[in-house]
C-alpha cells in the first residue's frame, strides 16, 4: 500500500508535474507527501572558487540566491497542496542533491521526480543528471514525470521478461498502485507465441497477488 511519497522539487515545469501527480496519488490513496528542496552547496562552492576576486562574496551571494529560490518554490508547493486539500511535509536540505534525496527516500515508499531535473546550481539553464543518478541509487522505486501530466488510472506495463522488467513489476505491485489501476500488459516478440510466453510470467506473478 502506498503510504508516503517524496517529491523532488526544483522549480521547473517537470517538477510541477511531479507535484501534481503526487497530490493526485495522495488524495487517491490516502498517502502522505513530502516536498524536498535542496540547496546545492557543493556546486556553489565550486562555482565561487572560479571567481578571480571576491570569491567569498560570490559564495555568499549565490548561497542567498539559491536559498531564496528553494524557499520560493517550496512555498508555492505548499500553497498548491492546500488548494488541492492535501497537507504536505516540507524538507529543505543543504548539500549534494543526489545524496540528500537518496537519504530522505529511506523514509518513503516512492520517489517522484521530473523527467528532467534542475537541481545543480551551476546548470540551472539546462537539465542535469540528478534524476538518472537517483534512479540508479535510490532505495525506493522512482517515478519520473513529463512536463505535463493527464491524470488517469490506466497503466501500461511494457514487459520483456528481463531482470529489470521483473524488478520494475515487483516494485509496482509493492507500491500499491496496481490495485486501483486498469492494467494493460504489452510485450513484443519475434512471434505471437514468443510474446505470449513472456507475458505469461507477468500474468502469473500478478495473479499470485490477486491482480488481473
């Protein structure tokens, strides 16, 4: 059962979509949601060290700018949750974004991020690799949201009978999201029988959990 969702917030449209999806699941499943914002101090230190003069002043200005930015979109997140009848928890951390989010994920069932993330201070004009690294290292399943979402309870499971597919299916079932969804299993094989054989493994696993 889905009890808690951690949403990584960076102020981008992708992050806003992740927040929308998190609020939808919170209401639908009675789950708690937590929004986390991270001030990327390591990259600010690295960036300010490049200054020819006044590195300390550059550091202070960039830390203040990052702090104000994070606090701004955390306030916006809290407001949007209130408008949707959801009470969130707010977490604000200072440190490497990947490490801070991975640690906080230990308290939750699921991590929600934008498909593109903008946590790195020095790369706010373009997306960074934070989402990919969190997917690789998070102790919980990670869901990534596109720049806009349409709420639906229909789910397509693309299954090729590989180890990653089997793990993803198990994580999906464990999350509790499967029980309130209309599920569609899809596979592609060299022939119909090959695809059916792949799907039979997923069907048997779902059936063992009373999911059709």
